[in-house]
C-alpha cells in the first residue's frame, strides 16, 4: 500500500473509527475515495478538491469529506461513472441478468462473469418482485453502494457492468 493511501486510511479511521473496505479505494481526478462503515452505517470517505469531491454531499473535515450512502450521492456517482447508470444494452452485446433481489450477492455475480465477454445486469427487478420485497425502483438503483463496498466497482472500471 502506498503512503498516500495509507495516510488517507489512517485519517478516516482516526476520525470515524470505521472499518474500511480497502478494495473499494479509487483515485479519480485527483480525488481519492473509499467505502467504509462504522456503527452509524456505510459511507464514502473522500479526499481531494475535484468537482467529484465538491458534488458529493457530506460533512467536511479539512480536505476529508464523509458522505452518506444516500440517493443523492448515488446520483453523483451516476454522473461521474457511466457504469453506475442504467442503460439499454441492445442486441450487440452478450448479457446476463442476475436475480439478486436484495443486492447481497452482487459481488459474487461480478466475479462469475469477469473472465467472460458478458455484461452483467445487476439491478433488475420486476414490479411483482418490488411489491414482494417492499422496495422501489429507486431502492434497486441505490444499491450501487453494495458492490462498491465490496470492491466490485474497482473491477467494474475494467469490466463496465450494467447496474
């Protein structure tokens, strides 16, 4: 682990007493961010001064911002990272839809298709399934934080899954 990353992680831990999902660390446009969780729940820890840093909603401590896993922050991720947005694949690309109703096994699904030229469709639920689980379409899309926390989004930068 490089010193910049190590210092970033230590600052997060000293400020939040959080468990850091080290595999979720990304450096983007001079901004570092990583998923973490503590007794209050999951959050993005962000360090930098880029537009991404400024656009994420959260509480700033010097150049470190603690951002909740909220719908608003998911929309910011959608803006900066194409692979977090819903898209129509069309018929020119092989795809496979996964039936993970609650988003808990998504990281394993990504691992399963990584060796192949297949676009995984992660967030898919019928109206019937939404009614059965008491969830909304918005809830399904907000589940982008589940694969992110497991480091799957880092893999996605290479694979470009469909969420």
